[in-house]
C-alpha cells in the first residue's frame, strides 16, 4: 500500500528487474487525483474492519451471514480505528454488496428472484456457513441431497433480512437500518 501510494504521488520506487538489477519506476503522467482511493474487502472478521481503519482504506463488505446490527458494530470498529490512526472517520466510505431485485409487485419479485438467488447460494455455499452452523450442519458435511433444503432456507431467511428483494417499500426498513449503521 505504501509503495502504491508513493508511486501515485509521483515518487520514484526501485524494483529488481528480470536481470536482477535495480530499476527505478515512476507513473507517467502523474495522476490527477492526489490520492488513489483504496478499498479493503472484508467478509466480516472484526480484525479486517480494524485493519482497514488502521490503513485509512475504504471498506467493502456484504450482509449475507451477518445481521444489520453485526455489520453496524463492525462499522463502528472501523470508524474508531480510523480516528485512532489519525484519519477523519467521515472521509472514508463503507460500501455494502447486497443482492437486489425490485419490482412493483412483492410476490412477483420474490418468485423471480428465488431461483437466481438459490443458484448463487449453491455456488457460494461458504457464504451461508453461519446459517449451516446454526442448523448444526458443517458446510463441509452438507449432503448433496440436503443442500437444496439449506439453500431454500437461506433464501427464505436472507431475502427478508440481508437483501433488497421485493418492492422499494418492503426494502425500506433494511435500507434505513443500513444508512443508520453508516453504509
């Protein structure tokens, strides 16, 4: 991160080339932005949120497998870490990846989103680890014939608590909670 920032600010950085000689490198032309916006992606570990704050990075996370309250607590840790390490907590952004499908009709949106969401969950079964743990199923031990029931349960649970699936009005409470959490 320091090396990239140095290059971005127009400084020369030396690297070894293919002949094992030192070669000076610069970015040309000098970037127009004073700083390169950098992001750290966190799957939900407190330590990653704290580290993003220590480094002064923006933060990218997701809601699957976490409650809004858990994400809010981790964002608070991130903002505290930013302040503790000399960064303005309001100068950095938190972005949340959230599965979204909206229509004017709630039932239609749910029905159209169900299969794509389930395909996504099947392909990323690790994202539902906290769910399978709460059901006393280790992700590694979910039988193929049982995965469908786990994925269906994940849709029923997460489509209401960790996604914007439905109508703009039905998703408004989650949106408001996330805004209050600092997303």
